[in-house]
C-alpha cells in the first residue's frame, strides 16, 4: 500500500505573511538566517508578531550547511525559552536547523513539542514541506540527511517579497536544486502519480521562469512562480525521495564546500546520461530502462523532445548544460577554480563510499557500484 499525505498547511500568494497576524501562540522563537536579520528582512516577521501581541526571541546563529554544533545552540535556547512555536526564516540551512532543533529538543524533553512554521527566503530546497534535514559534520567531511515524518513543518509561508534580495548566483544554484529535485523525484523508484504530477509542474515552471528570475531579481511574477516550484518539487521528493545526484552532491558539499544547488547542477547532465544509459556514442535500441520514458516526458515539458529516445535524451542533457551556462554555473568541478586536482582525486574514493551510504541514493533508478560512482566523480572533474 502507498499513501500520499501533505502534512503542511501552505499559505501563499499576496500578503501570505499576514498569516502571522492570526497566530494563536503567545510566545515564539524565531530561528533566522543572519542575512535575514542584518538586511532587516526579519522585520517583515517581527513587526507582524508585535502587532499580534506575540512575544518572541530571535536565534540567528545559523550558517550554510549547518553543523550539529549550531543545532545544539538552538536546542539550548529552545529549551530555555520553551516557545509554543518555532518560526524558521531563511534558506534551507535555517529551516533544516530549526527542524533538527525541534526533533532533538523533543527527544531531550518529550513534553516539549512546539509547532513549526517555515518561511523560506530562497527558492530551492523545498525544506518547508519535507521530512528531511541535512546536517553536516565538518570534521569528518560528511553530510547527514536526517529523515523523519515528525520533522515536517506544520505550516509553510511562501511570500515572494522575501526572495527578491537573493543574488543571481544563489538564484541560479537554488533554481537548479529545484530542477534536480523534480528530475530525481520523477525517476525515483518510489515515484507515484501524485509525486509525478508535482514534479512535472515544478519542471514546467523552472523552464518558464528560472531564467527570468535569474536575469531580473525584481520580476515578482517569476519570483512567485519559482517560489511555488520549489515547494512543489519539495512535495514531490518528500513522497518519492531523491537519487544518486543528491547522494553525490552531499559529498561535494561536505568535502569541498560547493554550494548544494551548484553541486547538483554540475552533476545533473551526467546523471541523466548514467541513469538512461545513453551517452553521445549510443545507438538506438529496441528497449530502454523505464527512466528513459520519464526523462523523455520531462524533455517534452521543456520543449526539447522529438520522436527518438536517444536524440531526446541528448537534447535534455544539452538543455541542462545550456541552463548552467546561461546562469554562469561552471560545467565541471575544475572550472570552479577553487579545488586542486590532486586534492579532488584523493577524495574520490571516500566520497563514492559515502554517496553509496547516503539515504537519497537508495531510490535512484539505476543501482550504482562504487566503481561507477568513482567514475562519475572523475567525469565531472
Ligand atoms: N531539507 C531538505 O529537504 C533539503 C533539500 C535540499 C537541500 N537541503 C539543504 O539546504 C541547504 C541549502 O539551502 P539553500 O540552498 O536554501 O541555501 P542556504 O540556506 O545555505 O543559504 C545560502 C546563502 O543565501 C543567503 N540567503 C538566504 N536568503 C536570502 C535572501 N532572501 N537574500 C539574500 N541572500 C539570502 C544565506 O545567508 C546564505 O549565505 C544545504 O545544507 C542543503 O543540504 C535541504
Ligand atoms: Fe537539494
């Protein structure tokens, strides 16, 4: 038996943040990305809390790819303050940290079970509706995706006003994260009709609006659409899970501090080739693996399909590379210019081992061997 549940109430559209005016909690803890505090974006939340007569504290010791140490700081504050609700505002890092704070604080003190409202300020991870949180161990160089139903936020507020300040590079990286979520959920071995519908819509929006968001940060319509696409793709992979692309990207993030979306973007063309078994030398076959039909559907939605599987897959790979090029995302790890080849090569075997253990890899449509994963890491160099 399968089931599909949306556990998060989603407020979106004009003045979505006004939902905060109607909260019934008297005391909340706001966990915020430091940019949200220094830029003053946080007043969009705190002004409304004041207006609603709600007392609040702000915890902003959040860093990208949050380590356990920062989660512990948040747990300490949460257990001291004992708010009725946590409000997470920021990118995936702030939201993942808040989800982990609620989980671990509740394990320490089972009576403490605050509500969680997630307000994303990037259009990327979909963390506002997922049961996943990614915590990094910087010493071991490993990212751990935690996954548990109880981590799903109770509410998500999608307000595009909060993403207009996102610079072009982060718009590009997070936008390609959305596209990767949709692709991976769509071809996952756990895919179903519900997750597929969400992934298709997310990809359609990326095709129409990602470049518009990238080239004009003030384009409200494009920003709103990408914010919704991020959430749709989050719902898709919350149901179907992800795949090897994320399993490998997590290791690139943990080992070389490549941003999450950028690591996914560099890997995605190679992953489509690997999963479909179609590269530039392939010849037509009578039969293809089932994911080929799915990739061809995505190609159709993006307007790059034709009647032959091989030419369609090649067009899809080129399309993803085109998107990366248009948004100045390097096509290889070496082109990032920040990592030495020797250092990279010395980490390939460890990264491959960790990628195989990563929870996302289990639902990849093709079961990879360690040698294949090492080869993929070499290809993206
Ligand atoms: N929980 C999930 O389901 C899930 C899914 C995918 C990725 N992740 C994780 O989420 C993290 C990545 O999240 P992310 O891509 O949103 O980036 P992020 O949260 O790490 O933020 C990236 C940068 O953007 C800045 N920023 C955030 N909002 C901004 C705004 N409105 N204007 C200007 N700058 C802004 C932040 O200060 C930060 O410097 C990684 O740790 C990744 O592993 C989680
Ligand atoms: Fe992701």
